[in-house]
């Protein structure tokens, strides 16, 4: 603590201003990301709650399928993490060509793996559920709604990628606003569809949440592209 105090005192006034601004910017970015994360956690908790409102067999079956979604998210988030790093460097360098290339390559690979995961769930998910879930009611619910679960990787991969793009460019405000929009639309959508179609409505609303995430995050993508300009080319020396 004493060393930190002495270090701060040794800074010039200009350095203190720069440090203060940097800390404020860092705090604001982390605040926005925290709000966004809490909003997304709330949406997933609401999904579990919706199943619980229909009965124990539904919440148990939905929870089984949620583990499939979690595994897929862990895999697909790997591409989003790479996108964060590459987009962040390209955005910092104001290199639009590099930014576009990073977005395209990571998204192509992520989409390919999303299709493979969805196919694996379609073809092998029933075997996993039948052999690992003992409760008959929960097993029946999980098998019935497995097709909806298998669609999540294909739909959700674009949401994960857009998340990575905006995080890499530290567009915390955009992430916060998008998460708020998603939450405000998803909750009433779930209430309406659940009352009308039961657990089918719960899954339709859940899939709709990912679609809304793609639209809400994608809304901010043109602004990110406009803010990224190619660096000025060095002047050629006359020969």
C-alpha cells in the first residue's frame, strides 16, 4: 500500500489524468459487461423457471437438454474467444481488412462446428438420454424436445460470434443495451407462448431469445465497422 501511494505521488499531473481516464473507461466497460452477463443469466434462469411452472418432469427434462446446450456453448465459445482477440487487435489498429477477415474466418469455422454438433445431437442425443437418464418422465420430456435443443447450436452460434465481436472491440454499451432488449422481449414472449403451447412454447420462446440476440447484437455491427478504418498508407518516396 505504501509503495502504491508513493508511486501515485511520483506521477506527473498529466500522467494522473491519463491514468484516471483509463481507469474510468475500464470500470465502465466492465460495468456494462457485468450488466449484460447478469441479464443473460436471468434469461436462462427464467427458462428453468418456466419449465418448473409446468411440473417436475418438465423442469428435469429441460435441465437435461440444457446440459447439451452448455456443452455446445463451451465448444462454440472457443471460436468467439478467438474472434474477441483478433477483432480487438484489428479494431485497435483500425484495420478494417483484418477485422473483416477475422470475423469471416472465425464465423465460418464456428458455423461448421455448430452444424456438426446439431447433427450429433439429432443422431446421438436420444441414445445418450435413454442410457443416462433413469427417471422415465424426465427421459420422455428430454426425448420429446430434443429436436428443439438440437437447433440451439445452429441459431446460437451467430449470437456467440457477435458477442465476441463486440467484446473484442470493448463495445460494452452495445452489449448492455442488446442484453436489455433481449430480456425485455424474451420474458413476455415466454409468458405468452408457455400459456398457449406449454413446454413447446417454452422452447419456442427460448429459441426466439437466440434469434433476438442475433438481431439486437447485429444492430450494432455496422457502427463497429464504420468505426474501423484502414490505417493510412505510408507516402511513397519519389524515385
